[in-house]
């Protein structure tokens, strides 16, 4: 699911929108947020972010770690139509840790398979109290039981890396973003025929609309061995394809399209409180203006089949630990 591309996009889109008061207000109101820092307190890994420059106009250049989730929530009519299934509950359908290097001209995107068995830490609940520690729990259950706060805490416990920011996009927001950009061009190495995602594609290059791109991001049973690892490869290719589409689209010279893209993105977006305004997204976007798709490395957390369940995976050590260490 390509939430990482939406993240890299957001600031650029906001620049032109900020010129009109109502547009700025509307897009700002679109953004939903969660106060993750207050919920988790100080018992977290140290942040790798550098201290902001004294000048308010200076563009941040320090390294940054962002947890980007694609939510499979079926809440709302549009999400139900795109996702199918039950209208209750949600899980993190896609999880990517985006590490942006100091200087912000290169990035590493690490996908965490949702079927990974982890020790899920105790997480605070919005209603008060907290969840119990859960052993051999599927990674994507963290979002289901404790929302964004538990997803962040679980990732930090796995990686020992502080997540400086959090970005989540839902089904309909992703599809609308792709449509607003005029679609996205991808190349598949094999035929795809997945009854669950309702996607049928012959091997080759295709220009996909929003619903098709979402179906590609959710496809797993029509490729390879049907595992989550095959789907992750499609998602990573989709992230880079979307970045290429953004670069090729003259958003700043087409105000109408710029507004459609910004509206689509912000309407499907949930962030931490450090990114919940156009001003903050603009600052992030400006700092990433030198980052191209060629400078984005995509990898998957090393895993092996779980001894307790061959349909699940666990982190492969020491490789997984070495990967996270390289990003600290």
C-alpha cells in the first residue's frame, strides 16, 4: 500500500493550497490525528532527530523515522466497497518503517510482514487502562487492539528505534489519491489472478486507476506462493511507481489537480500531532524535495517460517537486528 509515497508528497501539495484561506482551512480540517507522544510518555527509544534550526524558515535536514500504515478499516461506505468484509474492526494491512537519512536525499523503506509473530507490549487504551502483554501475537493485531498508539509501541519494541512520526491512510484515501494523480503505471513480472482482491492482470506494464492500484496493493493469493511476502514486493514497487507519477505530474502548474490531490490525501490521512497541519506537512515536504524514487531503497524485514505455525513468520536473526541497527 503506498502510504510512504503519500507521506513524501504531502508537503509539496500543501504549498499552493495554503494561498486560499478556505482551502487551507478545509484541508487542515481533513487531517485526523492521534497524540502518540502523550500516550506513550518517556519510556521509549531515544529520538534520532536533530534539534530544529533557529530560523523558522530553515528546512529541517536531520534523519527521521516514520511509521507508515495502510489501514484495512471497513468503516464508512467507501471503505466497505473497496475493502469488502466486515464493517467492524481494523488492522494494519500494510506497515512500513520509513527511515530518511540525514540530509534527506536518501531513504530506506522497511516493510514488516503483517503475519510476523511478535511479543506485543502492554499498550495504553484511549478509554483508560492498558492491554496485556501478548506473546506470539500477529504483528497487525497491535493496531486492532490498541490503534496507532499500540502499533507505534510494538514497532519500537521490535526495532528499538523511535518513530518520530506516524502516518496512516485508509482504503478510500489511497484510491482517491491515485485517481487524483491520473493513475499510476506499474510493471508486473507474472500474471495476477486473485479472487480476494478482485484483480486480474497479465504480466507486463499497466496504467492503473485508484481501485486497481488498491487491489494490487492487497493482492497476495494470485502471486508466488500466496504469502504476505509476495504482496510486499508488489507494494514496494507501487510506492516507487507512485513517486515517479508524482514527479511526472505538474501539480504546481495545475491548481485544480493540486487541490484534488491534496483533498484526497488529507481526507484519508491520520497522523501524529506533530504532522496534523498543512504547515507541518509543508515543512516535511520541503525538506524532502531532493528525494527521488531512485534514492529510495525498499527492503523487507528478514524473516523465517515460525516454528509454531508454518503459515506465520518470525524475525530472522541476526539479520533483522542488524538491519534495524543500521537505521539507528
